C-alpha cells in the first residue's frame, strides 16, 4: 500500500473541508508537505481547488519551496490548460501534472502533453459534478448572499436533498453578521467557517446557529438566467470577473463552483467593475411578487416579535448596508458607494427587510420535519 496525501490549496493556503464539506484554512502547504514527507508519505498531490474557476495557476512558488524540502514524487493539478503550464510546473520541481478541466474541453491535449513530456508525467484527474440547479423546476431561486440559497416554496426540498445526498455540500463565503437582539447592531465582517467551525457544514445546524447571530443580504434571480450566467462566465473579457463568484452559495458535488447574482464586483485590487442591469430588471415582476408574498407576510410577523415596525426595519437595513459599503469600498470610493446605495433604495429595498429571520423562524419548522 502506498500513502499519497492530497493537499487542496486556495489562495496560497492549505485548505481542508469541515468533515469534508466547506473550506477551512489550515496553513502553509509547504509546511504540511514536509510533515507528510517526514512521516513516511510515498507521494504528494497539490491541487489548486479554484485555479480553473479563476483561470490561473498560483502554485509555482509553493512548488519551488516544497521541492527544496521534500524528496518524493510530487503531482500538481489545478488550472493546467497548456503545454507551457506543464513546462513551468515541471521546472519548479513537480514530477507529474494532473489535468482535469482542460482535458474535458480539449481531449487531444492529453496526447500532446504525453508526447512531449512522457506519459508517466501526465495524470488525468476526473471529478464528477452535478449541480442541484439542474434539477430545480421552480422558476425563481432566492439567494441569501454569502450564506444560503432557498427556493420560495421549497427549503425543505433543499434540506432533504442534502440529507439524502451526503456527497453534496452547501458552500458559502463571507458575510455581514449583525446582532438581531439590537435595533442598531454593530457590524462584523467575518467568515462563517471560522465563526462556526464544524457546525457550518450542515444546513440544519447552520440555520439553528445563525438564528442567534443575525442576517445577511439576499438577492433573487430567475433560475434560467442563473444557469445562463454559469455557462457564459468564461466569455467575459475581464478574467477577474470570476471574483463575482467568490461569495455566493451553490450546492454541488465535487469541487467548489461558485455562482453569483452578477451585480457587484470587489473593486480592489481589481481594475474593472461590472454592473449588470438584468440582475434587477425582473425584481418587480408580478409573478415574483406572488411567489414572494410568503416572505413578506413572514417578515411582518417577525418584525412584530422583535418590536420593530417596517420603518424601523428599513432604517436598520439601510444602516447595515451603508456600513457594509464602507467595509467593502472604503472612503476612496464614496461616489460608487452612494450610487449603489441609491440603486438599492430605488430598486430592491422592499425585498431586503430582515430576510434571514424568515429563514430562521418560518422555514426552520420545515427542516425539523425532515
């Protein structure tokens, strides 16, 4: 038997799933590689888990550091899409390269690589992926940004899917968290994985936990539009456009593939911004309003439980959004922040009132029935 640890890397850090779900930063990959080497590993595998998504490979420095300390075969995968990529990785000290996405898009690439670098150098990495969205029949999907996504009439369906398909995971990123016990809460900008540890891995546990914590912003999209955006994401001229995908939820099998509402892009250090109007065009659509009625009614009930009226809730939400913009954009982009706030007020304010409370109090009952 051969022991071959596989180290997943994201943004130059070694990451590990909480119970194989979600992501958690552990430290520097070269340090862990040395540890495995010292403890008898036969080979090592480095995998950049977001390289193909972002269209880049950031492992060169890590490979070079590792090759100076570790003297067992090293396989590297993630974002390898050309002969030049293979050459650079091998020159850094890797012994093999693993091809995944590029092999699917261009099967002949494997043959070309094997011909030039030798068949023993090329490894085919196959990872199956089926998105839950492909099975969704409802026209609309609701996104609680950076946290959960919910179908207007079917959060139980979503939770049941996760319960019956343990190989799928719910993936989320950074969020605004507020104390719901205060009318004017302090804002914290944090990562839910760090905040909740292993409890962040399961939808049921996460909903119960967030019940004590606060709210996040959400957005809504037509399911069809969302799938179109996923299919078209590679056609945008700005490669950094994929940064939009970092902080939004998908329920998938295999590697993390993020999906987004496509209306906001982190401005720093990114050189360009995108504001896609179609993310807002249909928000006032009468069909959605009917589907959304259950949220509105629930929101009104929860507001009463917390001693808040609609006006107070709107004031609260405006304050949180304003502070969020300060955190995200800083004083240097004041005009941009104001523009986004104005767009928020004009277009989607009525849909953004304490929505997470609805999930916690209204739909938690559905989850408890599963």
